């Protein structure tokens, strides 16, 4: 049984170490021979996540992401920015008041 990965998506995240990372999502495909000389690839239902540098990313059932080798927890970049900026007034906020 032949398998291959097909790129699905990529997105920016921020680790609890303060670093920015890019996560790549891949779908596992399995080859199905329809007739001699004709092949067809079907999704297996498995999705794999890796950093763009190749390290595996584990995803928990609640959606939490962690770099398998280092244990660094990952959050979507915009959510991490919102958490980092909570309680801080931005230039946009100041401009909106005036």
C-alpha cells in the first residue's frame, strides 16, 4: 500500500518561548489502483502537522498544539498577540478616542 502526504494549509503560531513558528498541515493519502496503469489517491482521514523546519507538532483533542521534541506550546499568532497586548492601549485605541 503506497502512501503520500498532500499539503493542506500553513499558518503562523507563537510558542510559549516567545518565538514565531510556521505550522504546515498535511493530509495522508493512500494509492488505490483502479486499473493497470491508472492510479487514484484517496484521503485516509489522518492529518499530520509539522513545523516548516520539519519537527512534528502534536495536536491534543482540545486543539492544543505542542512541538513534540521540545514540548513548546503553540498558539495561533493572532491569539498570542491579543493575550500579549491585553490591558495595553494601542495607538489605534488612542486614535479612536480622539
